[in-house]
C-alpha cells in the first residue's frame, strides 16, 4: 500500500506566493521521481514540475522562473514553491510519485489533489 498526500494550497492574490507539499508513505522501496500536475475543468492534466532522485528538475514553460520544486527523498517528500502567481495558475494540483515497492515492482501513484486559487 502506498499513499500520496498533499498539503498546502489555498487562496492567494495574483502576484503572491503559495507552497504545496507532498509526502509518500507505505511500501516505498525506492523513489524514482516525484512531481506535480495541475488540472482545470475541461482541460487535460498538465505537468507542472518534476524532480528525480538525482535532483534533476523540469518545469513547464509557463512556470519557469516562478515555481521551484525541491525534494527530500529521505523523507519521501516533494515541495513546490510558487511565486508571482497568476490567475492562470488556478487549478487543482496533483502530486505524483514514480517508485519501486520492491526491487522489481514499480508504478505511478497519485495524490487526491489540492486546490490552488489565484484571485485578482
């Protein structure tokens, strides 16, 4: 059993900052990568940022220079610091984790999502 739990999010004015956190618990043998997707009604889920076990990060173009993803894989956690937030950043943010539950078995796991709302 693997659980992915997000925290943080909420309501912030445009130009403000917000952070979201995510922690994985359960049968985690080895984390490969973690990251964040976001989704708004009627749109496909979009990859926002990711980080792998080696520390390499990737961001979607629209958040580069504003969002920072960091990891603490020793505690099976990932964080997303969001600065200079824009109205278009409003979405449900979903944390995911690629991980091994045994030396051979791996899969992708998802959190329930946390709402981030940016107001004018």
